[in-house]
């Protein structure tokens, strides 16, 4: 009821505000805190870019789940504004994620970061519902995982009428159960950004651009949102559409499921070499412009350094992201105890440069976000 009144109030305000459309979440019944988060993020992107880090609160290169610890905090004295979490294997009913992280501990840290006033984003490298059932010799590490692109029938097999539709519903049920458990002490649902089926423009996940049709991809998204929002009545989610590197808006929007189910237009781009700066500049230019035109949020939701570059944060990343209203930039996980860095995350080396990035007036970390009170401000 409260949400309903708020929606009416905001609509009235929207109509009255000199013809300008007030940006609101796609979910018309989004909770009060979710609406406030959306509006806060919408405004904050003009103040600076928030820094995010995947699994920052769960582990680092040298430690595993030490309460309160964070690689970002170890280096800068502050937490990231955005904390990323990963739910791969929640669909299987497992206790731990594909990265061996406990789901119960993820829920704990989501709550902790919310109580601190930080922003939460969730990714989902869900298994391949079709090929994981095959009893073939398990020949490659990809077999049955999110990275298994051996069949182009996967998405159609889970949509209504497909032979794996019931299985997929079970997976969405399990996902919903986890989401419904994300509440604060008062029972208020904790708002978060959900970025499933990511990097669609690439072809390395079973939902990738050459592995399913654009119509199937869009239908997968719409089915998922309808399930969570309308069937399970979950109204604390902001949905992030996401691609890997793209060179045109047309390519970016291939398979876009629609403004009525999407809240954020995001892009992932890792630095694989010298042209990166220009490519990122080009992509952020059209993605952020399109987001503003559609009253949506934006992010560079995954990125990572060029290997061996000592001043990547301040000389490559910062100049480009400073040109555009990018909501946040997130670097990927610091794989625990791993000899190599999976994503080229610069944490292990060149920390002084990261400190300079932290010190830049253009970047926002947790302490700056706390002042903004993103879930409650007027
Ligand atoms: C990928 C890699 C994988 C990991 C997955 C989900 O990009 O980091 O090792 O399992 O993300 O976190």
C-alpha cells in the first residue's frame, strides 16, 4: 500500500515537473528503498563514478572470509561503494557458489554492506540446463557450465514449451528463495542490482549472441523478470542489461528486452591492449547517452587492467570514465590463492596508482556514498 501511494506521488511529481520525466525503476511496485536507490544512483552518476569490486567482502588474494576485511580497504582504508556478489550454483540448491563461497555468508555480507549504506550488485553464472544433463564423458572444464556453448538449443529449451522449462522454473524458485531472504533487521527487503545473462554480445556463455536468437534472449529476460517480480512478488530488484565489448549502439541493443523490464544499461570491457582507451570511450559515449535518453542507470560493470601497466587506473581508466556519467566501475574478483589473476585485476601490483585513483575527486568509495544515504534520502 505504501509503495502504491509512493508510486502515485512520484507519478504526480513527474507530471508536474516541467514536462520532464522523473526517472523511476521499471518495476511499478518497486519498494520505497528501491525507488530511492534508483533515484540516488541516477543523480550520483553526475557527481562521480562509484568504485565497485567483485567478492570484495568474501575473500582476497591472501585471505578467505575474514569478517570486516576487504582488499580495497587494506589498500585505501575504505570499502568500495559497490560490492559485487556471485550466485552461480544457487540454481542447483548448493550451499556454496561455483567459486566455493557460502551463500549464507553472501547473504550476511549483503546485509552488512546495505547497513553500511553501500550498493549491492549480483551476477549469476548459472549452469547450462541442457548440457549439464548429458552423461557424456566430461571432456572439458566447460561441460555443463555457464561457459558451455556446445548447443544452440539451450535458451529455447528452457522457455515456455521447452523440454527444460520445468527445470528452469525450479532454478528460478531457488533463486527467488535466496532473494526473498535478503532483508534487514526490520524485515525490509534489501534493494540490489541484478545482472543475469551478462555479456550477451559475446559468444562465451550459453545465452551469448550467436548461441541463441535475439528473440530468445529477450524472452529469457522477460520470463525471468516476470517470474521474480509478478509471480514471486519481489520488488527490491534493479535489473541491469549488459553486453561485452561492442562498437555500435545497434550491436549493443541486439536482444534488448525492453525498457519496462530494465533499469540499467551496462557494459563490460577488459583492457586487452592499446586500443582499449578509444574503444571504451566510443562505447561509453553511446551507452551513457542512450541510458539518459531512456531514463536508465549506467555502469562499466566489469573491467580490468592491461597486464603490466603501472598507472592503468589513473592514466587509462580514469580519463575515459570521467568524460561520461558512468554510475559505477567494477573490477572483478581477487581470486584467493591463485597464482594468476583471472581477469587482470590490478590489486596485486601497482597499488600506489590505485591509491591515486581512490584519491581522485572523480571517484566515490563507501565513505562518500554513506553521506548520500542512498536508500533513504529525500
Ligand atoms: C569469472 C571467473 C571465474 C568465476 C566466475 C564467477 O569471470 O572469475 O573464475 O567462477 O567469474 O565468479
